[in-house]
């Protein structure tokens, strides 16, 4: 998928995941503009510390979404980027 900007698609994916459905996708790397400075082809992405702590990593999706809303960077992400942060 190149990208998706429609909020209903974003919400449908989240709702499906909250029902226990496994969500997988392939998206264009260029759609992760807000995180490009955190990523490189050799080492992958180094996420902000807010996203790499045991509370976030061990939380179920519904809790991750609550935690993510308290992270300033999350509000500026595209729908594609938000999905990648929620599911990682």
C-alpha cells in the first residue's frame, strides 16, 4: 500500500486488531516522513524512548493507544505512522 489518509480506514484497522484480528501490511517507506530522521537502511529505526519502554511494549493495543495519545510526537504522525507505532 502506498498510504492511507482516510480516518475510517485507520479506525477499521484498529477496531479489527482490538477484536483480535492480526493486521499486517506493506507500505511505502516514503510515507513515514515524521520518522525518517530516526531510520536508516542499515540499522532500521530507532524509536523515541517514549515508544521503547516496558509499559508500552508489554501493553495490549487498547492500552498502547491510550499511552500513545500522551506522547507529543504521536499527534503529528500520519495514519500510516500511527498504525506502525501502535502495532510494533
